[in-house]
């Protein structure tokens, strides 16, 4: 829901509009092939604060109201009632104060703790690193338990999730991939600011520091010109 600006994303457009289609709620029902799925809405607190964003909040109030959600209507499926009473709706958010008071009153709020360091290491090894390497197209790059632990403790310890950890790993893998595809040592150093031969022995703590600190400096410089 983060950044959503209009209820039509969830409720669809009238079939008279060019390119019209059902909203995401009906699409979720179609995809699941049943009337009792679990539908997950992320970033509830990041809905646009405009009048259009308020329409989204009002729609969510409607579908969480047991006295009304048996007759939910998607604009694309004109005048067809859809029973949502057996649908389990799950919302996630960070700031409860930004939730519509009526909607908040209808939610059972469950507070969750952030990941432990060991949880983050397992997520990194089992999910983040394989996904990042696949997306970048770089294979056979190994991060030991100790190296992931080092990245977490030195660069991302304050976060409860793994968003920054993923970003740091992406920075490391991207530069390793660049080094793997550039055979000219001088050109590589000019582009990255890091010595070509430091990658010979694989990933280590010193190399991680060089990559991430150089990346941080580059980001600071780029912001000066924005």
C-alpha cells in the first residue's frame, strides 16, 4: 500500500475505461481460486495522506466491517456482490498513529520483535545472497557465517529487519561482478576506487570495509549534486 494514491488500485475501474481491469482484491481471489484466502497488505501506514489516500482508508474500513463486507463490489464487476467475510486480511505497518482510527479499531494488533543477529545471518545465507547473486548474474560467491555477522554488526546492527543488510550485500556483489567482468586493473580502480588485486583471495573483512566505505563516500558526493 506504500505510495498508493487511489482506491481504484484495490477496487478496479469501470469496464468502460480503456484498459480497465478488476482491482487487486478481486485479482487476489482469482489467483487463489477460493473465497477464503489470506490477503496481505504491506505498509498500511504509508498510504498517501491526500484525499485520494483517504478513499483507500475508507475502502479498507469497508472491507473490514463484518456488517458490510458480504456485499463488496468491484467497479469492474458492476453490481455484483462479492462476499469477503471468509477472507483473512493481514496488514503490516510501523507507525500505528498513521492508521485511520476507525480501521485501527477493527484490527487485532500484534506487536512483533525485530530479527535477532542469528536470524539475519540465516536469512542472508538462505535467501538474500542467492537472490542477489541470481539477479546480478554472479555465481559462486560465498559469504561465510562470520562475514555476514561482521556486516550486520558493523553496518546494519540498528535495524530490526534486513533491508539495509540486503543493500550492503548488493553493493558487495555488484562490485565483485564488476571486477569479474573488467580485465583492465587500471580501469577497474578508476571506476571503483579499489585495487583490482584485492579481490584475488575472495571476500574478507578488509575488502568489505573498503567496498562499503567507498560506496558511502560516493553516495555522499552524489547527494551534493542532487
